[in-house]
């Protein structure tokens, strides 16, 4: 049994069903997609969803960045069940929403979905080429999350209060800033850990105002090298050096002065940079490129591993170790899926 108790970890985000398929360069070009990117679906992508389902080997996985990370954290912790709580919005009574509920149950997380009838459950097309993945998210129902209809309800807010560690992917900044701020302020006022992910370059570029409203409450900030570069550019950091970016992000204004901010930036197969009082780098676990099945979910798994360390109050270097282990497991498999038990000491 771990030192974490049920509902210690709280996540809120966009629950999506991943529709994953191997595609070719022509497919990417047809829909003007970069090989390695995350974007929100536009009208021009409508046919992409119809086309990808017809691919020979299409796989469906429960997805959504935050939900993935909460599941991985739960998997790393193992016992007790329901250490992780998850809030998000799905379509009422639809097939994809049903799959998400079932998968959440199988992963032993305590998922409480706001169900509405306006829009169907959201999907995310994961277009795989080699060891790259281009994600196109059709948020649909996920965009309909309402603070007053769900987060503010007494029985739901009690679950928020039970938690000690909070995690929200930057993607949710496009959906419900007021929900994020309510949770972030609660964490800050009660000296609990609030974690946020930059999630994608477009979040830094087009939702910078929302991001910067939340930043003063962020105790742990995650991002990868492309997101870090976009963030540094938007904030005029005038550097492309990952360690410098981590240091400057760490020094941004913070409300809760009892905790130093921690910034954790990954760089694929290159070293992970972490800034707290000082900047350190940590080599990732080596992997033979031919063992990489797909990198979809690697970043979510990294965060999940890190969160599993935080909820068990492990030292930061151990959190990074757990993060590297989880990411290493996930990239050997299709989608954000994992074996029955972790082999992590």
C-alpha cells in the first residue's frame, strides 16, 4: 500500500476518446498537419475524423491529457484505488462517453463527469507516422464544462477539498478559466500543490492571458521543449536555452510564498531540466528507437509518474525518476496504455 489515500490527487480537464491510426505523409499534408503537434480541430478537419476511422488499424483509447496523467499516477501508486479524482464533461448517454466511464473504472480512478445533452463526447485523432504523433482534438462536450453546474456542487467541491495535489493540463484553459482559478486559489490558500502543464504551443500563443492569470498559483509547471520555446517567446525571455527558460519561469510572480515553484521541462530523448532553488538536469532512460511504438501519451505519462511521487511525498529527484519510468513504459505501447502493474522501485 502506498502512503497516498483515496482522492489525494485531483485532476480536471477534457475527457476525450483517442482515435489512433497510422497514417502517411500525404494524409498529414492533406489536412496541413505537422508530424508532431497538438491542435484543436477546425472545419477543415471534419472529414479527417471520418477518414481516420476507415483506416485499416484504428484503435480507440480513453484519452484527454489530464485524465491520462491521473490514470498513470493511479497505476504507479496501485493501492489504494481511487487515489485520483477526475472531473470533466461528456455527452449524456452516448457510446463514446460510455467507453470513457468504463475505462476510468478499469483504471480505478474516481471519475465524476458532468453529463450534458448539447454536444457529444469529445474525440481526439492521433495521427501516427513513425515515432511521431499529430493530435487533432474535437473537444465537443469537453468544452461544455460548467463551474456552476458541476464544480460548485457541494458533493463535488468536497472531493476537491479532500485532495492535496492538483493537476490541470493547459488545454483546459480554453474551456473553463473560472473553474481552474477556483481550484488554484483553494490550493494556494491551503498550502497544497497546484500543478499545471503548458500542454501545447498554441496555449502559450493564443491563450496567454488565461495562462498568465493562473501562473501565480502554479507550484509545479510542466512542459516540453517546443512548449517551453513558445512560452519563452511569448514572455520575451530572450533565450532558447532550456535551463534558462526553466529558471525564468521559476522566478515568475507567485502567490503562495511558502512554496518555491518547481519547473520541469522535458526534451524527448534529451535530458529533463528541473528548476527549483537551482536548475538540474536528469538523463532519461535509454530506449532503442525500434522499441518505440508511439509517443502519444508520453508527456501525460511523464506527468502521471511525477504526480505519483508527489502524492506519496517523495523527494523531487524520485518524482523525476518515476516520471521517466512511466514515459518509458508508455512509448513502448499504442496510446496511453500500460501493463497490469508497474515494475518501478
